[in-house]
C-alpha cells in the first residue's frame, strides 16, 4: 500500500532523491513561524523544475507561490529566503491565521547530506539536517510512528488500513490463516503469522513504535504484552472492557511483572469508549496513538516535576556562597536552573534554606517556584521531602531530582533518565564510574518513601531498596559538583578545555 501525499521528512526526502536522479529539484525548508502556522519549523517540501511538488508548508495558502519561487531559484541557481504573512512584502498573499512563515529555498542541496538524513530515518534513527544554506538552523527529525498490531479479525485490518492511509509504518502479526491471506490481498507487505504463544516472533520495537494487542484470546495476551513491556515502545495498548483489562493486568502482576511496568498498558484503548465497529474503533485507537506520540515527542516532561535542591550551606566552600560563585559568566546555580527551560513540566520547584534571598532571586528569575526549607540544617532529606511534597501536590507521575551545585549536567542525560521511567522503571539514577549520584528520577509510587527519609539520607539510600530500577552512565566531568574553590577552578578548567 502506497502513501500518496508525502509529508513526513523521510517521505519528502525520498521523493527529492528519486526526482534528483532525472531532474533538478529544490528543497524548501520552513525555518521559522509566528502565530498559528500549519506546519512546524523544519517542515519540508520538494519542488521539481517543472513545478511538481512533494510535501507542503502551509494549508494551501502559499504552497503554489513557493513552488513558483522554487522554480525561479532553480533557474537562477541561488538559495532564497522568503517570508509570508505578517511583515511580508507579498501583501497579496496574506495568511488567514494572521501569523507568518519563513522559508528557505535551496536549489542545490547537498546530495550526500540529504541521502544520509533519509537513510537514518529509514533505519529508525533520529537525524539532523545540516545544510549550509540554513545557517545555524539544523532541524532534528525523528522516525515516523510505527504500529505493531497483533491479533485476529476485522479490528486488526481496519486499524492497519487507517494507519497506512496516514502514511505510517505498519507491522501485522495475525493468528488466523484467512487474516494473513486477507492482509496480503489488501497489499500489506509486513505480515507475520503467529503460531503458538510459547514461540512468538522476536519483536523489533523502538521508541517510536506503538504496540496494539487486538486479541480476545487470554493465552496470547500474557506473552505478547510481556514482550512489549520489555521494549521501549512509546505506546502499549490492548482491546477489551475495563473488566477484561483489570483481569489482564492482575494476571501480569501475579506473573511477576512490576506494577509500574504494567501501568504502561492502556486499556480499554481508543479516545472514544465502547466502539463496536472495526472502522470506528480504528480511528479512535489511531487518534490515541497519535496523541501519545505527540506527547512523547513534544512534551516528554509534561507529567514530571523537576525538583532543584539548593539549600546546601556551602560549609566547605572557602569564599562566600558556592551556588552564587561565578562560572562562565553566571552563578553556578543558574547553569542547573536553565535546564529544560523550554519544556512543559508538571512543576518546577527549587528548595532553598531560610533567608537565602540571593539564591531565591536567581531562581525566581529563571522561572522556578521556590520553597524555603527552615529545617535545611537538619540534612538534605528535609529539602528532598519538601520538594517531593510539592511534586505530589502537582499530580506529577514522576520527579526529577537535580542538585544546584552540579553545573555540567546536560539535557541529553535528563532525557535518558526520563526514557527509563517512561519505559516502566520505578527509579533511575546516574552512575559515574562506580558511584551512584544525581540527577535521579523516581516514579510517584516512591514519593511517600522519599518523604520519609531523614537526616543526610539521600535518594540513593532508597534507590538500593527498590525493585525494577536502572542506571544511566554519567561522565566524571559532567558529574562534577562544586563543594570547594578547587572544584570551581577545575570546572573553569573544563570550560577552557
């Protein structure tokens, strides 16, 4: 089954490569938007010299003009930067949304770079487009969602048809021979026959895969769901009533699967409950999958509270307040406070000691809600408890714990922690060499135990007691914490290096 209207970067770049073999072709990239633009920055369109288009950059308002401009750019052999909408010289092409779209037209895009990005996406890897004409703008693309659908009957094929029509990858695992034959007749290429529950095919799920169980056969549920839970799929769902789902999840727990992992399974599936027709169920389920994909991609921290512990008393720091000491032109604490600043989060809470006005001012300026801990002198556990209490009130499903004196933590590391918790871990900590250290992330099921810690007992003491945990490596340089002037000088040395 063939998609007829390419829009994902992989599809547009594939069309660009196909056309490039026989004709000159321009690449159009959305480089900026204002207001309610239809496409996001990074959206692509390919335009052949005869005006044929693949992909789109608006809701039809300006695509034809952009294609004409691309043909002109191909003739001139020069890249163009254009602006449409508010502030544009093209007054005869207003955008109904009232916003603006900026695009770059590249008539001679680097063939090697285009092919490398397309090949990475085809191999289910994220890829960054780096073209000279785009300057510092380097859009990052991720693979399109893939659906692995396991089951029998009309529901499976209906969902597969809707997904393919939306341009998504589909893998079918079907039980009945007649279902396999029907799938083949409808043009589905990736179809596997399921033989026995004790010998299911190896899964190849990645973090952009959604697994949907469409069996009503209890002996298939356990093996297939266990397999999905062992992988990184962003969505795991199963058909059935609430009663069926409760029975199913309880059986998995009895079979030794941790309840936090089991909670990843959605059921009943679909945005609209109790759909009885296969086609309507398919639309309902696909809408839920797309919503989950969007949240995973765009708002990975939306249900996570970030807790920044900044109540330390700087006893070992020989001159002033270590968190306010200058590093790379700003206080140490601001390096940490600026992490994930553009992310939507459940809460962003910093804990300081009583009277730490300068710290509070620096954190407030960075958008943090500050809690003053009057018991800070009694140990770090009191600050941790105050932060977790705020996370609990926010309704967060997990808490990310940062220390204010660790300035070289990177956002990629925080995303790696988040990925482990999203995949069903109760807790995940950083590991530098043989040492466990922050940052750390804990599922909400550990909140009460974290609040019960006392003295200088940190999250590490609880982590050792929890089941179903993970560690993420952190380099010694990134794990550097500032306790003394010597630590600060070492940090400045890392900057210069």
